[in-house]
C-alpha cells in the first residue's frame, strides 16, 4: 500500500508541475536576444567613406533643386525673403539678396560686354540698385521690355547650371564606387547605417 501512496504522490507532483509549465507557456516572459550592431565596424567605415563625397554632392543637389522651386514659385522681389524663410539654416551662412544681385550683375555684364545685346546704360542701372529694385528701375527706363521674365530666366539658368554640375559630380562618385567593385546602392545603405541615417 505504501508503494501505491508513493506512486499517487508522484503523479500529483507531476500534474502540478505540468500545470505550472502550462501557465508559464500562456504568459511567456520575453527573452531578450543580444543584438550585435555591425553598423560601426571598420569594414563599414571603409565603405561609408567611399560614399561620403557622393552623399555630400547629393545633399547639395537636393538643396539647389529646392532653391530653384522657390525661385520659380515667387515674385522676383519676394525671392530673397522666401529663400530665407524656406532655408533658415542656410541663411546663417549666406546672404541671398547679395547672391541674387551678383547673379543679375554678372548676367548683365555679360550681355553688355560680351554678347553686346544690351546697352551700357542698363548695366549702370542694374549695378546701382538693390536686387528687389532691378525690374522696377529697368522697366521705368525701358517700358517696352519684360525685364521680370528676363531676370527670372537668368536666375533659373543659374540654378539649372548648378544642378547640372552637381549631377555630374554625383555620377562621377557613383562611377568610382562601381570601379571599386561595390554596388552604389549597397554603399549608400552602409553609409546611411554607419551614420545613423537609417
């Protein structure tokens, strides 16, 4: 009889143990897996360095494309303020009104001295006024000409040239990456992971 009691006792213990295991399965505690982050490995550092210049050119390209949108979307006299509003961080390093004025001055100098399509008097007017006044002063002196369209065309051409140059720089960097035997998309992904951009 003692054997039967011992057997019954062991069965009860087993049933209790099974019950406790079932409860644990219903409410499992998550096991944290140790994740190894290889993003900052020396190998990834080398690959990220390969993509560094391309990434910088891509950022410049994006910036120029965004600025061109602002130039196209605003009245000429409002462009400097719109650029300042749209790119406040850039404004700390750049004087948009001065840059725009320089572009117009250079274009008119070229038109007068090289192309000889504009009179010298126009160049004098352009050089002696602020960017926001250029169209107004030229239109007052030459009412038959659409200076708004001409100035805008010069600005758009300038940004188009900058965009073309940056696209060429990006293409050169991508070609260099391909020459090294890597796929540019892979190099870009590693660059972004390495710098925490992804």
